[in-house]
């Protein structure tokens, strides 16, 4: 996620080493955290288990999608599509329309250009922390389907960047908003060691430190802290932990009790 930054010789913003971008907008992110490391942890029949009776189409929201490689991998995996298989007109199981957003317009442009599923995966430049912009854009998208919420949301390695740039209050508000918009939420929080590494790399490059890093009271076991925020403050319940990636990040699935009790 982030405003565009100059891409350097290593394919990272400003030629920086991995983790140095203050908003996490890495042009080649999938090279050092491949999508397969996440999707292999997810049951291929997950959508059918969560939504055995519809609705159709299912609506998904991917926040902080970068250049779309993980979004496409999630779409393929959840619909049971092989690597070179196009989306069928009526896939077995549930049809999924996926809206993917990122603050970096250059990454979104690349995602759109490379997307193998332009009819079912949409990309948009959006700062999800801009309250007026997100309300207008997401409500407009949902209204096209006569819906008031997304069936499932994806937040993959985004929480740290929200937290570092918007502080404790920003993280809580972000999670509260996602819980109000998504019936289910799959989230991959970065552990606290990633916060320290990101701050250290910025300092090593002579850049200003993150505004909020030294004052964050929400710290330590971030998967546990985020679970507490979502379950105690945002009306969600933890459905499942699908395990951890090889880079030590948990995949956590939450359900909104309030939204799942409503009709679509």
C-alpha cells in the first residue's frame, strides 16, 4: 500500500532493500513472499463451506492488493482453477466477484494490465483510510449488486502499514471498518518483529522514522492483539487459524455475527 515512489535498480521503491518502503508498496512483493505460501494453507472448498446456500455472486474485497498476484492466486484457489485455466461461465461452486484496492496507482495499473480475469476481478486505486473516499466508492460498488456488505474480505500483510502510519487509533478504526463491511474476514497480521525490521531499515537509509512507531501501545503478539480487537470491540468471532506461512505469519478467519445474521 502507498503513494507511488521512485522504483530503483532492485525493483523496489527508490532502490531500497525489502521492508524499507514506509507504506509497504513493493513493486516486486510477490517475489519474496510468493502467493503460494498463503493459498496452500486454505481449504480449496472454503467458499462452499462458508456459503452453502449462496448468495450469488459472492462479493469479495481485497484491501492492499499490491499488483494483484495474490488476489489472482486467491481467486484461482478458492474457485478450484488451475494455473492456466480461465474462469468458466458457471464455475463449480460459487461465483466470486473480487474487488481489489490499493493506494498505489502504479501497482493498480499493473494489476489491471496483467489480470487474467478482467470480468470477475476489478482493481481500484483507493486509500482505505480516507473515510469519505472509501464510503463513496465501496457503497457505490455494493449498490451495483443491491448489497450492503461484502461476503468475504482479505487483508493480507496490511495491518502493520496501517498501524505504523496511523497509530493505535488508526489500526482499531481500520479493523472496525472492515468488520462492518465484510461478513467474513481473512487476515494475515505482520508480527511485531516486522515492525522493528521496517523501522530499522528506514533508519539505515537515513529516512525519517515512522511517526507512531515509538508510541504504539498495541504491540507484542500482533495476531493475538488483532484477534482481541476484532472479537471484543468489533463483533466478530475467530472461526479458524489456518496455520502460519514459512515467514511466520498466521492466516486468521473471522466471522461477523452481526452481518451473517442479516440477509444479503
